[in-house]
C-alpha cells in the first residue's frame, strides 16, 4: 500500500520506553502516512519511566528508525520536547539525524494561518509547581495503563477491539474534565498572545480539534490510550485521525469479507 502524502503530520505523547506505548499501531500509521513536515509535539521518549527501569523493545527502536528514515527521505522533522523528554530542552536548536529540536514553533498552513506548536506542559500548574505530585500522578497513570493492558488482552481473546479504560475513566471524572477545559483555555490564550490563529499541542492525552477562546485549538492526543494524530492536507484542511478506530473498522470489514477502507478522518476547516 502506498503511503498517503500530507503537507504536515503532528503527533505527540508516544512515550517510547514505557510499556503503555502502542508502538505497533504507530508503526502501521507511519507506514501508511507521509508528510513534507512532521512535528513531534513532545513526550516522544519517556525519560521519567526509563529512569525508573529500562524498557526498550524492538518495536520502539523501529519507531525511531522509521522517523529518521522519513527525515533522510526529505521530510522536515521537528521535535518539540515535553515534560517526559525535557532532557532534550538542553539541546534546543540542535539537529540529531536531521531532526530539529525546538522549544516551540510557528507553523504556517497552506492557507497562511499561523499555528503555535508547543507541547503544553508549560501551562500545567501541577507539572510547573508540584513536580512530586506530577510524578505521583504518573505512577497512578502507570497503574491505570497496566490495568488497561490486561483488560484489552481479555477483550482480544473474546474478539473485541481495543478500548481505553483509562481514557473512559478520565472523561467520567469531573475534576479531570475541568482540568482539560482550563488547559485548553490557557493554550488558546497563549496562541492569541503570540499573534497566532491557533495552537497545536499535546500533553493531556485528549485529542481535539475546534475553537477555544476565539482561536483554533488542536490537540494531537497520544499513542498510549487513543492512538490519534493531526494531519494537514495540501489545501490547508486540518483533520483528526483516530487510528485505533480506523483499525477497528478494517478488522470488522475483513471479518465481513469486505475490502479495507481508506483512513477516515474528522475534518475541520478553520473559520
């Protein structure tokens, strides 16, 4: 299958080095999608977990090699570190294997709109002012992901598709929903301060594309729970791709004897 070529791909929160990383699904996505520019919007490598214990299976190495190969083939690859790979903030302005490391960037779409690209942890008060609490929350999140792994093993054995227990729980907890809303507002306000028309961020593992505070708010999601990415077509259209849902539809189609469908996207044109 030939890879579909986009103008830009934005992905974040892969968490390579953690057992929760959905590396196999990401590899499938990267094989089928190419772009002139690829933004890695933070938490690509999980330095927090690697400090606690080393975990780096072959699939994680394959993801790194795939991204470097895209750079060698001519794609511009920009790495914007997050809080889990903050050690790379010591190398801002550097190039590694053709990959640029930046703290933030202004991306101009095909239609001339300017988007602030930033991980977003800078606007998380827990990460900024109570790092011990952030690490405690990270431990609890690990436990939720461990539970999620076993739940999905059971679901696969029963013939059911992937489902994120941790994502479901997060959206059911009022405080988590309130936190997401405040985070989105803060990032939208930062974009407005920078004179940008919108913002592309990650950090909270909650994919979204829409309007917040009068500007375009775009969150890439993650490759731990939801397996999502943002893509820009050559006409400037920005779309959210839910790769886990696409894979579920393909499996259902194969079971029914139907051919696989092309990637379904949720397109959202900026006003």
